[in-house]
């Protein structure tokens, strides 16, 4: 296989992975945004997919403006270099302010913007080490044999490798 062919395989693999991720994230997003608000955790032998969901947060968009407000409201918690003395305390304050702003009990402090959270963020698909190795070997064999197998055939080759079976047929 020529270098040009290898480059084509590599960029096509990236495109295929991106397309598969897009389809899976679409399904996961639909489940989250559907009537049951289901947070996806799919599993299959060798890997797991889990959705992450945003949390309500108050994003600081102007540090200086926000810290000026914090120093007025909580003077003992801001040191002269205009950083919060205790970052964990500041995180707790931001979480409390986010809840208060969301509930309408308080306006967003200067230099901040409220994000409501509870939105679909991403889907993480994590193969275990053994599956990664088997997928890599199956892909390498396919490239070395100059074939571009379909996904089910490639998966058969991956499963054979995981079982310790010798295979030279990259199409499973």
C-alpha cells in the first residue's frame, strides 16, 4: 500500500469515526432531550458510552469586574492581588450565586453570565485496553492486505483477535 493510500485510509478512518460519533451523539441527545430525560450509559463487551450533562454554573466572563464585586460583598475573601483567597470557597460562592440568580433571588454579579445547565454536553465512548489493541491489530491487517472491510466484518476480526484466535483475514 502506498503512502498516499495510507494517508487516504487514515483520513477516511477519521471521517468514519467522526460520522459514527455524530450519529451516536445524536441518539444520546435525543434520549436526553426526550420525555424521560434519560442520561445515556450504554455498554457492550469491551467498551462503554456515557453522556455528560452540563451543570448550572455562573461563568465568569470578566474576572476583574467579578472580583471587584466579590471584594465588595465579601471583603475578607479577596486578597490584594485581586484573586480569590480560597478557590474552593469561590467555586461554592459561584454555585450558590448561580442558584440564586436562576431562582430570581439575586441579579448576576458584574462580569458573570448564568448558564442554566442540564443540557446534553457530550458522549464519551471508551474501549478498554484489550479492545483497543485488537481493533488496532485488525485495522493494521486490513491496511497491510489493502482492503477496506465493512464494519461488521472488521468487528468479527476484532472479536477473533480478542479471543486469541490467529487471523490473517482482515475481513473476519
